[in-house]
C-alpha cells in the first residue's frame, strides 16, 4: 500500500512540474511564447533589443500582421497587407520601464500613417492603477493594471483603455474598456504555451 501511495505522490509531483514548465515565465520568455484566443494566434519574440517585443499575429479571417512593442506595452510599428502604422517619439522612451504600482508616465509622439498629409502630435498618458492575477488556462500571472489614455495635443481624448500587463512576459494579456461603467468589457487571451510546442 505504501508503494502505491508513493507512486501516486511521485506522479502528482511530476504532473505539477510538467504543468509548471508549460507556463512561460520570466526565465523562459526570451525563448518566445504563443498567446491564443478564438480567431487569433500571437507569437511573441524578443528582438535583438531586449526592450522591443516582436508579435506575429495570425487571424482566422484576414491577413497576418506583425507588430513591434516597447516593453511589450507601447506599439511602435505595425504592418500587414492592409496598411502600416508607426510612431515617432519626441523623447527617449526607455525611462518608461520598469513599471511599478503607482507609476505615471507621459509620452509625446506623432503617429505616422501612409497616405496622411500631416502627422498629428499625440500624448499617451500611462498610470499603473493596481496589481491583479490573470489566468490563462492552467497558467497564472501577476499583472499590472495600466490605464492608457491617448489624447490630442489640445487635450481632446482619442482613446482610453486599461492594459493587464505581465512584466515577466513583456506582454499585454488583456484589455479592459469602459472601466467602471455598465459597458465594461475585457478582451483577453485564453491560452499560453511555449513557442517550442
């Protein structure tokens, strides 16, 4: 009987270790990982610059898309068959990271869109409003709730959302819109796995 119990305990420990190894984290994020939800598969890879994350998106409907994010949070460049987008910052952005609870940052830049005659100045305000846990299947991550507000230079608000940002992965796992209202919605990934799988 003791042998049977020992075997069951060993199997449980090995199963737990195997499940933990399936969850990308700070130690393995540089090897790349995949985030998925119905209709989209996103492959995350660090570029040669540790602060820039490359994301390759495949969609059930629509052409593939490649994005580059500073720290996995701020979109720098996007390209696909349907168009391109880039930002040109007015100042060094490296001081934005690392983010901690209570941190506030402000970024001034212009958005560069092909076909547009002018590049309008834009302000992006970031505020870390709290910490949460976010689950992707069997994997759970500590995330920062980062409120992002995009405005015109005259203060007119263009867009606002809260990113649930995992610093260990340098990735936004979900976005929350209309926070604190009856229309509040969260759009996020549902699963994660190492790129090697």
